[in-house]
């Protein structure tokens, strides 16, 4: 088990990748502290983890990461229950407003920045002193392919995540001497409830055939299909684990080959 007896915080629990991150971490032996704004989402994740039958210890803390006090409370409760924090997986996000940049509602950009950059960094900085004290740790930022391959109408979201990527690179340089690794995964299309809901919505509003729209996306993916969100979660777990002990400051593209850096 890659995370056996590790204490892992996962933010942004919800249908799709968030719950899959919790399930995959538990499957690899982790003790979990899970965070989301909505308590029912935490209950759903706890139930999915319980189905593994591993007796995983789960701490649920309703948390809005844009609130510094709630970030502090999440870290304090995790330490109170488990005594340490080995891994932080930053998955919480705000998509912002979707429109062409020339028509952008910049308040939507600010809301995305508050969560995707400032909220993520607030939670990260709450964890760092404890990782330093215990001699190390691992932080993984869930980022997006949109920062690599711009997608029309997602400029605000992409800008917030690009800012996070820059901050992550600086963190990796600064925290390496404390044996704290900081890495990113850049997610593309991920098959799960959010993406399926997106295709359903587009089919309803445009009259286009759902399967045709999916095929249009998949033709640009060398592996031939939209990756499952559970498989994408495994890439995050790898970077969080000691199997990636020699890796920091890296950006792992998790998109079936749709974007290949060179």
C-alpha cells in the first residue's frame, strides 16, 4: 500500500474526482481527513470509503478553504485526531464564470482566485509548519489542462490555476530543504458525474447528440477515450506517496495524451 498509515488531508470532496481521491487514498492504506463545504458530500465520501471494508479512519470537517479560520480548524482537528499530517491533496476549486474573456464578469475571476489560488495557498500554509516540524511531507495540487491548452470560455478558471502553478513551483524550491515535496497534476477530461452532467447539459441546450459530442472530444485523446476519474486520482496518489520521493516541482499531465509537453 502506497500510503499505509499516512495521514492524508483531501480538500474539495464531491462527486467525481474528490470522492475518488478519498477512496484511492484509503485503498492505499491512508488515514483520512476529508474537507468540503457541504457536509452531505463528506457523508457520501465516507460511505464510499467504508465500502472498501478496510476499517479506514475518516475525519470529516466541513470547510470552505476561502475562509482562513476554517482552514486552520481543519488542520487543528486533523492533528488532534491523528497527531500528524503526511500528505495534503488540494482538490477544492471554484470554476469561476464561463464566458469569452471580452465579455468576462471579473467578479467571477475574483471568486475563482479566492478559492483556487488564495484558498489553496491558505490551507497549504497552515500545513507547512507541521510538516517541517515532523521532518517532511507531500503536497499535491490538482491543476488543469486548461493552463496548458487554453479552452474558450474558461479564461478566469485557467488564470487562477496558472497562478497556482507558479506558486507551486516556488514552494517546491523553498520547501525542499525541509523534505517537503510539492507537485501538481494537470487534469484533462475526466469521466465521472461532473463531465457526464456537462455533456447532458450541452445536449439539452444545443440539441446536439451526446455521444457525438463525446466522440468529438475523444478523437483528440491518443488513448482513445476520456479517462475515468478514478484512474486520474491514482496519479495524484502516486505523487503523494513515497514512490515519488525523488520528485518535487513536477507537473504531471493526466489527460490520456491530449496534451503532451515537449
